[in-house]
C-alpha cells in the first residue's frame, strides 16, 4: 500500500482554500441563476451537474495564477475563452454543420440553454430538450427573454452521461484544480501497487476526471460518496506514480 507522508498545516490550508473556492463558485452561479429564473435549482437535478462542471471550468479558465496565467492555459497552452454568456442563459444558437452537410438545420437559429464549453473543441454546449448540442455560434437574446424557469425541468441529461457518450475515442478529459501540477518526472515510473488509495488532496493536485461519478460527488460536496471509475483511477495512478508519494510506494 501507499503510505502518505505527513502533510504540514500549510499544505492542508491550501487544500481547504481550494475546496472553498470551488464551493463558493458553485454557490455563486446557482444563486445568480435562481435569482434570474425565480425558482430554485434542486441539488439533485441534472442541471446541477452541469453547473458544478462549469464552476470548475470558470475557476480553471479565468482565475489568474500568481504566474500571470490561468491554470487552463497551463494545461492547454492556449488562452482561455472569453465568456460571452452566463450559465443557464437562454441563447440563440446555430447547429454545427456536420461533415456530410446533410444537417438541414445548420442555417437555422434555435434557442437553448448555455451549460458549458467543450474543452476539446472549444464549442459552446447548449441544452435543448433532452439533448446537448455543440455549436460555434450563439447569440444572446433580449434581457426579458434571456432566462426561463423551464430550464430546471428541460435539462435532463447528466453531465457525465453526456461526456461518456461524446468521448469514446478521445483521451480522458481532465479538469485541473488551481494548484501547480508537478512536472512529469523523466525517471522510469515505478511499478504501482494494484490499487492506490485516492484522496481528496490528490484531485486538487491532479484535477477531476470529467465524467467520473466519484469526482462529481466530491465537487457536489455530496454526503453520498460514489466510487471513481476505471478511467479516473488509471489516470490518477499514472499521476501519482510521478510523485514522491507514488515512488515511496
Ligand atoms: Zn474520479
């Protein structure tokens, strides 16, 4: 088994701060949306899973670190996107043209709710009916039309289900926390024990796996802790194997 080194109070403090930042972001977005739609967003709603995921993105993309770059830039090497709309806002959007150009809807505008950005393609994610659509083109509506309480019942796809369906052949999407990731070690990675014990601090170091039920429950601060999926465990074990903690075995 992996033995964890004793953490000093300083590093525990930064862990607590990071978790607080995350929770505060979720609260802020939730309150903002609720004040506009005039109804509560239930904690157990599908919409809430998107709000939690977007909160992480907001922190990663827009929070400028002491180095002057956001953590999103650290990961991707690209500058973060400009947020042109708020979470849950009802916007107009165009369906993205498919490769065969058979999509008749491509030139027509429709309305849906902004729920995030696809970090791979940087397209906007729009919830519409029971679907999540990716689009490059959105337009804000007049203020009196820009929020709709129907969003609470209309969005019924869980964030992780959407990610799972859309990422079958792509690398595991990672949403990093705001602490500096350790540099990959050039040394040969040690052989890892069968299963590493994953701790909350590890996710703050290495980020949450998009689409993992365990990671989602941490972010939701849920009392019910769910297990991490295989994809998540694999990624975390790889990350841990690069650290002193992993090397100590
Ligand atoms: Zn996980």
